[in-house]
C-alpha cells in the first residue's frame, strides 16, 4: 500500500473510532465526485464545538501517525485562521485541518472501502467559486475551474441552491460562466 493510501486509511479509521464530526474537502472530495486529482496533502474539515473534541482530535491524529504539535492547533483557533497543518510521521505527506465552529453538513461515502464523509458537492462548488474570485491572476485558478466543471458534470448538484448562495457571495457571474461553458 502506498504512503498516501496508508495515511488515508489511518485517518479514516482513527477519526471514525474517535467519533469526530469530520469531512474530506479539496482534491479528495473532488475525486470522490468524479474528477481524479492528484494532491500532496489531505484536506479535512473538523467541527470543534462539542464537548471533548480537542482531546479526541489530538488522540485521533496521534493514532493516525501524525506528528501533533498541540500549539499549532491552539494557535490556529486563537488567530481565527482556523487551519492547522500536521505532518505524517511515516511519509512526507501533510494533513491540513480546517477547524469549523459549526456542525458539519456532509455527505456519507466510502474511501478505500471504509465509511467516511465528504463535503457536499454544493458547498465544494461554492468554496471553489470563492477561491476563483480571490485568485489573481485569474489564470492561476484553472484547477478550481476544472474542478467545478467536473463536479457539475459528474455529481448530483442542487444548482439552484448553489446559485442562490453564489449570488449572496458575489460569485454568481463566475458560476453562470462555468455552467455555460459546461453546456458547450
């Protein structure tokens, strides 16, 4: 088993055993929805509001073989940045944890035959739209553009809900352009 699959298996098993509210996002979620993508890291959103979450998360990270610096977790929360990166102790791979104060809206699925959770396709599209909007120059956002097109093509997406939220986030014009391109 390669190091990426090994790390992924260790994460899913330890996070499930710890009862964490988590979901995969980024390239892994895009791959789940139909566009195979390579990545050098694993992006995971973890809800951090329930009782005992911190101890369970630290324990799960260590069980998964990650090098845990508790200060990195605390600094991420205190700064409001809410992202902490941890390195695998058995490979050169890293895990980016996005810490969410809210309960997660997620989709259940499987990875490597294990039950797990992914960011809903609608929320993934909206996150990618925000990235495209923030990326300068726009040409550097091509990966996110391609991801959105693939998600819209291969996943069941509530496009009307995405449009409503995109309008509020001032990304509707980008979305409409991508939808029009996808229909060509």
